[in-house]
């Protein structure tokens, strides 16, 4: 699946210290974002993210973490899967509608604040 170039660039510009890679497995596009740092109080403080901006597992977008993150609020970690040969975890976080790549990602990340 192709995404508008300006949205991909906006995603990359939102993580200027991270080299984002577009990956694909089984026809599903992912964006790998390495070593993303989280707000104070999150443990661990940084992990790799794998962003699936298309429908998956009953969600309109899905965000996977290389490790489960403890945040200020309890998260419902209900995803445990292998993608691109690596184990990933995801918490349940429903969003009402998908907007741009970066806005949808940040809505999912709000649970860590």
C-alpha cells in the first residue's frame, strides 16, 4: 500500500533522531521506528516501535512495541506476535477514526502519558 509522500515525510520529521524504515510482510506495510523515547515515568524509557497504519486485528491501526512499557496508567497488553522475524507487543487502544499517519500514531501513543 502506498501512502502520500507528504504524510511519510511528516512521520519521518516527527522522529528526526530515528531512522524510520518502511517494511512489508504478507502484504501489510509497517513503519519501523527505532529507539523511541517515552515520557518520564515510562519503563523502559525507550523501545523500538512497529507501526501498522492499516486495519489489523480488529483495529483500524496498530502500534507494536519491542517490549511492554509500564506507564502511569495500566495498559491492556493484548498483542503478542512475531512480525518481520521479531517478537512484538501491543496494547488495546481504540481510535475513532484514522487521520494522517503521524496523527493516528500519536493518538495511540497518548496512552503512555
